[in-house]
């Protein structure tokens, strides 16, 4: 069994590797030629992601590794209006492979739809997120309003960010 100190050491090693990888990516973007079509340049997005990963990794390095797990109060029914079936008897281990296959299947269909340019990026992303989040919430009707809002906001929001801010041509 892995002790807390082993987990802490593994986390710090992973964080150090991610910081080094982020630095390597950032350094690699320094030689990218400027693009006349992108106002921020071709290296803006990779640099942004590298810095973001490095910041989170630095946070992991300084996170205390030796700590007692806090004793949380027992809650009988947390947020029953949003919670789906979570009993082990209801969900069981059989639901996990089905959900994993459904997730992989949805992602493949999404990639094919983007490649074939059947519908715009925003619409296909919103549909993909709606279907995927519906599957992952186990078709909980109470979670549907939030799922729908998140799918639409992320689908159309990502298209706006990529086309207007990063000036990236999307399928």
C-alpha cells in the first residue's frame, strides 16, 4: 500500500517533469517565425498552455505532502436535486466500461464530424459536450439544464476564443 509520503514524492516528481516539459515547449516556441495572419503570433497559444501547466505544476511542488486527511462530517444526502444514482448497488462496476466506451465512441464521432465538416465547430462541439455530459451524468434529468447551458457556452465560447482571440481557422 502506498503511503502518503510516497504519494507526495510521486506528485512532486511528476510536477518537476511537467515543469521541465513546459520549459522545453516554451523554449521551442521561441524559434517560431511570426505569422502575418495571427496578430499574437504562432507561438502565443503554445506559450500560454506551457506557462499554465508550469504554474499549476509549481503549485503541486509547494503543496504539503505530509498531512492528515481531515475528518469530514457525514452528509446524508448531498445536493439531492443534482445528484444522480451513486449507490454501489445501482451503479456497479459494470457501468464503468460502458461509460468509457461511450466516451471513446462520442469522441470518435466528434472527430469525424469535425473532419467531414458536417456542421460548424461550435454546433458540433455543443452537441458533443451535451451528449457526453448526459452520458457521464447517467442521463439524470435534473442535471440537464446545467448540462445544456455548459454545452452551448463552451461550444460557442471556444469558437469565439479560437477565431477572434487566437485567430485560428477552425473546421
